[in-house]
């Protein structure tokens, strides 16, 4: 039986971007559906311009005060960005399939209003002394024995040796996070709306004449399970909307990092670019070599001694420590 092809990713994933391109080369789809607000498609010509250099972001914002915003950033190694570039090169169609930004912003405004009302009703009690509730990622950190889920993800998935291992690992990761996440009512409302809307976009793509096996859906690994039931007819829930507009804007690696508060970021976006480069070169050792060489370059430019022998020793030490922990590279 023919089926739609799903590729679950993390939004900033060098391995995901690399293996997605290989997957697209194998499948040769006619249509690629990408998890991003559907009303962003008018930016597609600007996204693929030679002058547009990642990292960049699409910014959506309300046209009334107080101004609310939502950002969709892209790095060169964002799987979604590489999917768009692949479609342009190979003459395939791509569509953004997530909720329009006017709905995202309306949901955000609604959530803020509910939180404000609940705070006033409860009198905003003092939270000092209360034990912080462990998130699903905190629990993952404890189970994995890593210093964070970023490290766990990198060691387990960014160092995958083949496309199938990445796809299966990412999907399993998404399934488990989905299973063990504790969601608020507003979280559930947004997830329900998003996945219903995306399932509808898949049905629409199939209904427009594209064979299911010639469609690839690129989505966060968390949503893969929620989209597989796309064939079932369903009525889309009512969606709130608010007036907004959007634009393409330059971005930075700091803004892509978790340090800036970006929830889908990682701790070292510029380092991940080196991982991306190592995939393109087919040389897993490139990442550590380039990173430590760049550190040495900074030391030298500031008058500090940093010899080639020190770089070589640092690389060897990093590789040895990685191997002791079962990793294939630092």
C-alpha cells in the first residue's frame, strides 16, 4: 500500500539536514511538506536568494499593541532550509504546512490572558521554597547520565553513521518525549490544532493529485506519530486569529542558542556548523580539529602561546574522552 513518507527532525540538526538531503535524493518526491507557518510561503523566493545568508529568521508580529512576535529561525544546517534548497535544485514543490502565524499569535495572546487571570485569581502567591517540578528533559538528563539532553542528542543522533539510524533514532526520541511530556491545557490546545491542521495539509496534497509515496513530510520528531493518521476525515477545530504581518530578517548564532532563551535551540549553534561541515566533507574528525584550531587562533591573536603540538594533543585527548564514554567523536 502506498504511504506518505515522514522524516522527523530536530530544528537545528546537522545530521538531520545531511541525511534528509540523502533521503530526498532516494525518494525523489514531487512535493515536500515542511513544518512552518503556511502563510510564510510568500517569503520562499527571498529564502533561496543567493544574497540571503543564514542564519536568518522569519518574524511574524501583531499589527496592534501590545506587539506580540513569533520567530522561525534557520541556520545553514536547519533540515527545513536544506529541504527548501533541495526542492529548488530538483524542481520539486514545497509547501509550509503548519498553522498560519495569525493563529499562533492569537493562541499566544490567549495563553497570556489566561495566565494573567489565573495570577490575579490566586493572588500570585510567593513561589519561594517550592520545589521545581522536573520536566521531561530533566528526567531524560537523569536517565541518560549526560550533563544535558543536548549532549545526549548530539552523542546519540548527531554522530549517527547513516540515514536510517538517524530517522529511527529521532522518531523514537520524539515518541518518548511525546509519551512522557506533561502538558498544560493551553499546550494541548495548540498541539491539537497544529497536528489537525498539518494532517489536513497532507490530505490536501494527496487530494491535489500527488501520489502519497511522492510526498515527504519534514516535521519535528515529536509530531511524527501525531501526523501518521492523516487519512482519517476530520473537522478542523475552530481557530482563534489575530491581525499580523511577517518579514524576513537577519539573525545570529547567539539568538539560535538556548542561552538566549530560544526553546528549540542548542548550546553551541556555531559549533554545530562545524559538524555540518564535517558531514559535507565526509570527515568526522574535522569538527574537533577545526574547533580547537580556531581556539588556538584566538589565543595567538591575543598574544598567547598556542602551538600545533598543543592542538594535536587536545584533539587526541578529546577523542580519547569521547571513546571512554562510548562516543564516536568529541
